[in-house]
C-alpha cells in the first residue's frame, strides 16, 4: 500500500503567463507557494476476490474490469500511461475540488507519485511535474497552464520561469521573519462557488493584442513582487498593493474571471482595510485571498463573516510518499 500527500498551491503573480501558447512566444513567470492543505492518494493492488478488477473512490465510486471503462479521465489515462492494473485507489483532500487551488493537478501529481512507488520506482520532482503536465494537458486535453503541476510537485515558495525551452523552478530567498510576516498578513476565505478551471480557461480563451498586453503587464509584476519579498528594506505592504494591481489586470483578460458576487466581496474587503487581494486560480469562484495589516484584520474578517475563513501556513515539502508498504504482485 502507498499513500502520498501532495500540497495545494496559492498563486500570487503571473497566472496566465504559464499558458504554453503565451510563454513559448513571450516568456512567462509565476510567483507562488504551496501551503498546509493537502490531497491524499491511497493506492494498492486490489485483491482478486471480487467480480471487478479496479476500484476507485473519489467524489464517486467506480468498479470496472477494463481500464478503458474508467470514467475519470486523469485516472484512466494515468493507468494506461504507466501500465497499471488491478488497482484500488482512494482520494481525499483537506479542501474542495474545483476551488482555484490547483486541486486537480495536485491529485495528478500525487497519483503518479503513488503509481511509481507501487511499482517500486522513484520519480523525482521534475519527472512528476512533467508527466502530470503531459497527463492533463495532452492526454486529457484539458485547457490550462503549467504552474499547478510544478508547484504541487516541488512545493515551497518559488518563482517559476517559462520559456521556449520549458521551465525552471527558482526558490525565492526570504528571511524567516519576513516570510512569517507575509503569511500572517494573508487572509483566505472560501466563496462557496466551485467550477472546473479548464471550463473557465476555455471561456476566457480570447486571443488578441489586448489580452497579451494585460498578460505582459502581469508578467512584469512578478519582478516587482519578488523584489518586495527579497529586499529587506522594501515595504512588505507593497506586496498587498501589487496584488490589487494584478487582480484588476486579471479581470480584464476574460469575461469569466470574476462575478458580481465576487466583486462585491472583494470591494467589501478593500473598504474594510485590505491593501489588496485576488481570487485564486483561473477565476469564477473558489478562494479569495487578502493582504491585510494586522490592525485591520478584525475588520476584514467581520465584513467577510458570511464566508468561511481558512487559516493556513506555507509549506515546503511538495508531494511525498508518507506510507510505503511493498506488495507482492504478479500480473495475470
């Protein structure tokens, strides 16, 4: 039996520039972190006592004899890609799916990690990220960027650069005191709305010079935000002000990014004292994050009292195997 633990990611700057059709031509970069909310994938070989050979448990239960009959596209394609058979897989998570935190990609990374471990093989973080991107974007043909799979695999607070030759992951060097202060100044709330990121991406997939101009400006903010974090003389509150800037730019890149309800909540947070914030993920729902100075946090939380407050802490581990029990398995 194998159990993997894979974090969810929180993307601050550069989202959208990780889309391949953009970064291959213009370059891209994101500033993101993973935090202490996880998905868990439990995999083992299914004993041969049943009238089905594969059992899957996620938001629904599937029992099949042929891998091709699996309804879940990521599981079906991953099992075929890695030649997995007679599997029992269960998935659970600390936060809901389709909520803007890269949950599907965290699952893809954690599942691949578990499959390799079940085969007795080690897959490093780059291999897991690369294969999760291939699984979701090519085999499953889901619209979206590359940052989620990379963040979930590597973990930590990183700048991820994208270009014609692929990507590179650069840990952001921040003093422990400064990263702790940043963490304490961020408040996260669940809007209650969930959606498929790929659906939002497709709806927002409008090409043209205007969208590219917004994305290029959002890309330039990655440099500014990173400088705020790494320069001890810089005002950390500027990180919050830049979040407000990037969110207003993000809303101009597609009609499905925000909703009237989300705009109302965001405006309430700003009026209550938040310096900035954004909706996490592709848009349309999920989690709102605000940068709020300590003395204003009580006011913001009061204004957001109709939403669920989610405390969190940054994490550095990325995906990992937390339980490994080798199995004797002979293919049929």
